[in-house]
């Protein structure tokens, strides 16, 4: 009786890279050749075995974060892109000047406004802060 071999599924990291390559009009084979100098590494990529230095090169080439490639975040942006955003820079600057208590209030208000605008639920704490803010001081 012959045993049926179960073929392992392709790694989610590989699937993410493949999708990203499609969005950037490059084949994953071409990307592999460009990054590693050989197409032979493609078979190891399919199993999710990608060297760290290759991951960095891929992230730079395709302008996404390594964390996104690895599925650790849903944010594709690199840290440099995030930090270059003037709104993020303003928020960071304000946070540095605030006390921890004021920072906490600011973040609760941001979360609440995001919930109102986009329907994301960040919990009751932000709503309580806004209610206190809207009440006239006695």
C-alpha cells in the first residue's frame, strides 16, 4: 500500500511576497534573483526560510516593513515613512512635552474620535474622558 504524501502548504510570508510583487509588477522569481543573485533561493522562500538580510533588502525594494512581510503587523509602512509623516511628528512632539497623565488623555481622545469617524471600538475609557471634557466645569 503506498502512502500518500501530504504536500506542505506554502508559507504565508511567501504568499504575502507574491501578492506584493504582483502589486509592484514584478515576478517573485525576478525579485528573488535581484535580492539573492539566484533563483535557487525561491524554493526556500516558499517554506518561509528567508535570511534576515534578504528580508531587509526585500522591505527596502518593495517599500514595506519587515514586520509586515512577516505578518506581525497590518501596517505596510516602514518606520521611516511613519516618522516622516508631519502629523505623526506633531503628535510625538506634543507627547514629549506632556505629562504621562496628559498623554493618556490625549490618546483616549484620539481613539474616541477615530471610533466616531471610522466605527472602531477602543473601549469605554475614551468615551468617559470626552464626557468629562464636554461637561462645564463647576
